[in-house]
C-alpha cells in the first residue's frame, strides 16, 4: 500500500519531469542542439586526450568520454532539484503527504533517459571512427551498462542535490566540480591507477568507475562474466547512493522544520 | 465539536544570524499563543507585518516545528502525527510562486492530486472539478507562465484543494489581486464554508475579514490581542452606537440638547460640518435621530465601531514601523 503510493509519487513526478523536458526541447532542438553539442564534446575530449596522452589509450578515452556524457546529464539533477526551491514549491511538497525523496527521485529522471540516449548514439555512431566496433549481440548490453551507470550517477547526484537545496547559490559549482572530478579520477581520461591509492578507493564508490570498466570490457570483446561483475558493482554503488540520498532528504525536511529554512514567500 | 485547530502555549523562535550584530540571538515570532479554530468556521487572522501570522500558518502546515507548546489539527499533534495532519490540510499563499510555470494548469493539478494519494481516474476527475470550480477550464491547457496574477492565484486555490483538505490555510491569498478577482475569491471561500471546510485566513484587509470571517483573531508581537465575531468585535473599543450627521450653521445649541437626552454619552466633531453622537442604547439612538431630523441635520447614519477602528486602536497607529 505505502509502497504503491510511493511508486505512484515517483511515476507522477517523472511525468512532471517529462512534461517539463518537453516544454524545453522539441525533437529537433534536442537532436541538433543538445545531442550535437554533446557529441562534439566527446570528439573534442577524445582528440585532446590523444595530443596529451599515449595513443594506446585512444579507444578507452573515446569510450570514457562517451559514457561520461550520460553522467554529465544525470548530474543535471543537482541543478534541476534546486529549481524546485526557486519555484517556491518546496514548502508545498513538504506539507503534502508525499515523501520528498520520492518526489525528487522522479522529478529529474528525464536526464537519465536523455543521457542514456546521448551516450548510446555517441558509442554507436562515432565508435567506428575511433576503432570501436560493436557486435549486434553487444548492443543491448551497451544499453544496460549505460542505464545502470546513468541511474547510479543520478542517485549520487540526488545526494548532492540535498546539499545544494540548502545552498542554492552553489548549484552550478557543485555539479561542475563533481563531474570534473569524476572525469579526472574515475578513469575517463586516465586509468584510475594513475592516481594515489586513497583517491582510487573513493573512485570505487562512484558508479561511473565500474560502468566504464564494464563498457571497456565490452568494447574489447571481453568475457561476459567480467562485464556482468562490473555492472553489478556499478548497481551496488547506485544502491548505496540512493540510500544515502533518501536519508539526506529526510534530514533536509527535518532540519528545515526545525530551523525555519523552508521558505515560501519570495 | 472538536476544534480544527488548537494551540496551547505555542511559542516559536528563530535563531538570528550571529554575524548580524543586533545584540539578540533569537527573535520570538510567537509567544505563548492560545488559539482555537472551530471546525467549519472561517477564521481570520489579522495583524501587522511581523505579527507571526505566517509563522503560525507554517506550523499548522507542518513545514515548521513549534519551539514549545502544543499544536493540534483535528486533534492530532503536528509534531508526532505529522503524516496524518498532512492529509487533512491544504495551503495557499499569495504571490506568484509555488506553481510549475512550464506546465499547464491541468498538468499542475494532475500532479498535486497524485501527490495527495489519488489514483489515475480520480486524479482526472478531481482535476476537472477543480478547474471548473476556479473558472480555469478554458485556459487549462495553457502554460502557467503566461497566466495573469489573478489566474495564478485561482490555480493556487485549486492546488490547495487537491487533497480535498478539511482545513484550508490561506495566507494573504488576495494580495495583488484586482478588486473583481478578490471578490470572486471571497465568494469561493464562502462556497467552501458551505461545504463544511474550515478555513484559516490571514489578511491585512479589514473589509475582507469583515465580509468572509465568522471569527477574527487579532495578533501582534506573537500574542493574541483580541478575538471575536468581526461584527460585534467593535464592542472592544466602544460599547456605544454612533449617529453621524452633517449640520450647516451653528451647532452648539443642538449639541447641548442632544447631550440632555437620556442615554446620550457624547458628541464630537469628526470633520468640518460633520458630527458624531455616541449613544448607550437603542432608545437613545431613536431620540437623537428624531431630534436631529427636527433641527434639519442631514446625511444621518448610524453605525457601530468597525473592525478597522478596533485594529487601529489595539495595534496602534504605528505607520510603517515594523517591530
Ligand atoms: N526564517 C526566519 N528567520 C528569522 N526570522 C524570521 C523568519 N521568519 C519569520 N521571522 C521573523 O518572525 C516574525 C514573524 O514573522 P511572520 O512572517 O510570521 O509575520 P507575518 O505576520 O506573517 O507578517 P507579514 O504580514 O509581513 O506577512 C518577524 O519578526 C520575522 O522577522
Ligand atoms: Mg506573512
């Protein structure tokens, strides 16, 4: 009963998100504006990496930047959650019977879908130019890996958005710093092993680290169990962050009720 | 009958920013506030800026915790039975925020109905009913960002009713509305009262309070100053009835004769050529009226002190100063 209600809240919040998205993009503007921009970014970073690093990592770098695209989009949850505060809907949400976490979980899911699509197009359409060829059987697995990576990153982003909801002026800094950090330390540009061990341990908790390993193994025609294990680890990271985010939202509401920070006037 | 709202010794303070060197570490927004709102009534909350009205609304809406004291909504504690309280309340506040402006009016309502636990068929049915009620059916599929202030406010009211609340909290709902919209809004409030809903309305508008409220509570500095029926609350400043009249020429003799009548307690000039007689009972009022008609006084009116006068008297005419 309570679970079904929670799921309904997520579903309707997601519908709200999709309507919001549809009000921002048309098919054409998404395809030629957004997708075009993200694909150029993948090409740019891959080529820039070639100038700086060793050419042997070329393929990994392309895969890394392609997968990173869906993470960048998933991390937009940080900024879009903050819009809720600016719209003045936060107190209305708090005073409704729905849980804040369920609402926010649904509210930005459009980025997961849009991000997965962007990365998918990048990997499939640009892959051949960078020496990455996909067997037909691998294509559905690509989608699964992307979805898990993007959802996991989304959950991590949800946690960060709780911080940003308390200090909305930080919303762009937090989302930019976090994905730049992921780009640097999680194996996108250089392997994780390049960095000191403590950084590596932290990177192990971030979904993209595992998502990338899975995608690289897949691109190299690696064994299914190897891919499967990394997907599982990425999913576990996602579960970890979703639990942390749920707890953080509860604390946010409680703290706001105590200190009066849930404002409703302009 | 149970009370829709009951507060006992309610106190709420806000911590002040230490960096702002005001010398105080907290502001007291509500001070030992005792308030009862009967189920089914329209209860007005009046007070100057900073009186604590919004703070009270927020506490009842469960977005703010009381610092001390007890607060019950339909007998349920806002602190410990929060979820149940949330199912019974709806909130509407003035201004333009609180709506999803990139969505249409219909999409906004669908969403809130779902958050209040309705399932798909009921979500649709309730949405249509609400659009009808606030007169937005024709504009339901337009994006809210293009709405006028009055339309947004109607949508706000509809949104507040999404959960079919037993208690509706309206915090200055008519700010920024033109007189026609404000009048429509009041008639909607009236309709809700007839359906048995309890309404707590904060306002600065005395006419609004007088026309729609069954009971008004005047608060200032987080304390209740007075409470009562808005039409008889005038007794707080004067138990007397008034007769006002215009008089051309020397008025001294008429005034003397008026004061000789039994039950007439005073006579003052309210503006050049206009005077006011205060009377202790109906008989005295009648006698004063007939005497004034004999002497050729014009523009006679009888009245009791209005809410506005009570307000000014109790709160004081402190102009723009906010505490
Ligand atoms: N979040 C807050 N932090 C600090 N002080 C606050 C906060 N909210 C309200 N106050 C203070 O509490 C007091 C009561 O404010 P409140 O908003 O309840 O008044 P109000 O009666 O609604 O006023 P208005 O008519 O202007 O809306 C004021 O002194 C106000 O400055
Ligand atoms: Mg207020």
